[in-house]
């Protein structure tokens, strides 16, 4: 696994302590956390961290293609450091978001002339095995 600081440097981002901390945390979780979750989890070990810094860092990482922003219509964004093509499943019962490792469908043939595709995100909704009682 590449060092988190190296990943930032390779994108021309100065690897400040806060940036490394946020990206390192995100690379270590599979929960697709929100800004608030990330902030609250990091705060005990990083008392000088502010919510704004976390937010701005996530914005920067997202602009540089290092994290995905996910919108499940919840009124807030979730973040994912796994930028490989994959889909998501949101359980409407427990609220957890799961990775589906199959790539999103090829949507390029859906586009009329003149449209350029830059990203496809596919979110599926339903109930997870735990919530469906399996
Ligand atoms: Zn569930
Ligand atoms: Zn994911």
C-alpha cells in the first residue's frame, strides 16, 4: 500500500499533517463516512482539527480524483477513498452503504451526440442481508 503522503505529493498536493490524517483515515474505512463522522472520529487524536479543515481537505482530495463523493439523497455527502470503478448499495433499514465490486455499466452508448461522459455512479437501494433477516 502506497504511503498516504506519497499519494498527495504525486498529485502535487502538499502533504500537511491534516491532509495526510484525513486521507489515511478514509483509506482505512469501508463505511463511506460523512464529514461529521470523519471529524468526530479524528478529533480525539487531533484536537486542533476543525470541521472546516476536514471539509476543505475532502474537497481538495475530491478535486484531485483521490476520493469519490457520493450522494444518496440524504442531505449530506459521503466520501470514499476507493476510486476503482464500483457501485454502492444503500440499506434503507440500517443506513449502511456497501461496496459492490462490479463495475458500473457502460453508459457511453446512452449519450446523444456531443455529450462527453466523465463519470458514472450507480447507487442501489434496498435492504442488506442483516436487515432482511438472512
Ligand atoms: Zn441493513
Ligand atoms: Zn465505495
